[in-house]
């Protein structure tokens, strides 16, 4: 069994690994010092998964709401190369040759089955060992399933998730089989919003159910969410907030036909799509790292107060709005919907530079102009 040693190892070959490799390169990592180990057979196949999901069911990476606005001829349009890791944030594409050129070793088709953080050794399913000085864990997440919560009927046919390419294939097939049917989307996060859009575009009657007071509550402020909820409603999505799916009823074929909500309502559904989150894949490190909320403890900080600026009326022809987050006199975060490429660059610059600002009120009144001065 082979043994290899590297100064740095990134475990996982997904999105984070791509960004980390770019940063290593920027910091001047020397040829041979860095290796990336991934169980995927193809570099960035997870990202390709997303690209494929996106091209299959026409999700728009940058502006979800635009999707429902897009002409039907836009369906299926692939968005490479803009979708490559790091291109979206202004970097160069990172195909496998990029890594070879930079002296970064890609070790594919290699699943790590044991990690010993004391001896700094990873062991693969084939029995090979990899020694590191510094390990970066980038193993990603796995989807949370309703069966995990013991929900009645959660394993019925036509209840779908979206994480892997196989999930996307099944979903695309069901969309074809249940043409113009009724779909219920469980969850008001990224997956819920994206899938509701895709289902509307495919002529489904869509209801979306989530327990929170607004969609994407961990990312959107109430003002930001109000725009998207208004827009989705205008496009025909029936948003049901403040409750959850509590059970599923089947027809004679074992397919879902009704969803029982916790508040007593019952919704008809030919198919259900579930997007209730993901859990970090940290089994390899159990007992070796400090855990918090099902993942490795994150030593971070939360962003201060927020203010929305611009036209965030969902009924507008061309809404364009943004949000700034202000903390201790500094703008620590920025968001923009409907911006031009130049405006998007200006906004991302604000997030990078974190300039000072006197108050939320001044940021609200200056809006994009504030960003253009940075
Ligand atoms: C359908 C869908 C759409 C999305 N859309 C967006 C979007 O529009 N914008 C956005 O910012 N985010 C989006 N996301 C989220 C984004 O994909 C994730 O945030 C991102 O992939 C996380 O990056 P990661 O590197 O942590 O994990 P991943 O990209 O999942 O990579 C983890 C890698 O680790 C490998 N791995 C795991 N365990 C092992 C092991 N034991 N041995 C070897 N290799 C291992 C995996 O095979 C994988 O290659 C979307 C997600 C999905 C599912």
C-alpha cells in the first residue's frame, strides 16, 4: 500500500476545495506541497452536478427571480464557464490543467475512510495512506431527509430531494411524468426557492411550505425576503408559512397524493420536493474535533444591523435593490439584486474592503452610490 506525504492536504474535491486551492496559489504554495483528495472520479463533479441540475431544470445561479421572468427559450441554457469555481467571484477557470500547472496534486477516485488527527494520517478505502502537516476539511454535506425526523409516509414514491446528479435525473423524469400537475415544495431555502421556480416554469401548480416567518431566514432580512415572496406569489406560487409537512398520504400505487400539514390543512400533491437542509459530513472526525450544531465548531461572528436600499417592489418592471450590513461603524456585508456587472463588482468590493459608514440611514439614502465610491 502506497504512502504519500504532503505539507497541506485538502480533503474533499468540491467548491470549497477549489476556492482554497486558489488562495494557496495566491499565497505562493510551492509545487508538490499541496494535494487535494476527492472520492469523485472527475474533478469538480459535484459542481458539474450543480451545473447539470441547473441546465436540466433551468435554475439561475445569480438571480433566481429572473428565472421565472425568462423566456421559455432560455430553458436548459447551460451557464458555463461562468459557473466554474472562482469565475463567479472574478477568478480564472480552474480545470484540472490549472492544478497541474501550479504543482497541485489532484488525487481522485480516492475515498478516505479513516482520519487520525493525532498521527496526521488519512487512510483510503484502498488502504493507501496520506500524511499531512496541515489538513483542510472540505467534505461538504449530505441532505437531510424527512425519514430522519420519523415523518409518516416520508418514503413514498414521488418525494424528491436535490443534491446529487441522480436526484436531479429522477426529478426531471418526474416533472415529465406528472406534466402540469400539483407540486408541494417543503422548505423555504435555496432548494425550495429554486425548485419552486423550476416547477412553475414547467407549468406545475406549486405550493411551498415552511415554518419560518419568511423565506431564506438565515440569509435574507425580512425586507429582502418580502421582495422574493411577493415575486413568487405573483408568478403563482402558493406560499404557506408558519407550518411544516407532518405526514404524507399515498394513492394505490404507493405514490404521494396528499400532504398533511401540522396546522391541520391537507394539500393535494402529485409530487413533493424536499429542501430542508443538509448536515455536514464529519463522521471521519467524530470524537476528534469540537462539534456544534451537528458540524465542526465554527469560530465566527455574526453580522450587525442591516438596511435595504433601492426598488424592492416585486411588482416593478425592473426591480433593483440591495442590502448593507453595518457593524461597529463598518460595512461588513453587501448584497445586490438586479445589478449590472459593474454594480455587482462594486458591491463585492464593499464586502471585501469593509469601508466605514456613519449610519444605516446614510447607507439607505446613498444606496449603490456608496458602493461606487469605494
Ligand atoms: C442543487 C444545489 C444548488 C446549489 N446552488 C448553489 C448556488 O446557486 N450558489 C451557491 O453558492 N451554492 C449553491 N449550492 C450549495 C453549494 O453546492 C455548496 O455550498 C457547496 O458545494 C459546498 O462546498 P463544499 O466544498 O463544502 O462541499 P462539496 O462541494 O459538496 O464538496 C465536498 C467534496 O468532498 C468529497 N468527499 C466527501 N467525503 C469524502 C471522503 N471521505 N473522501 C474523499 N472525498 C470526500 C465529496 O465527494 C465532494 O467532492 C447548491 C447546492 C445544491 C445541492
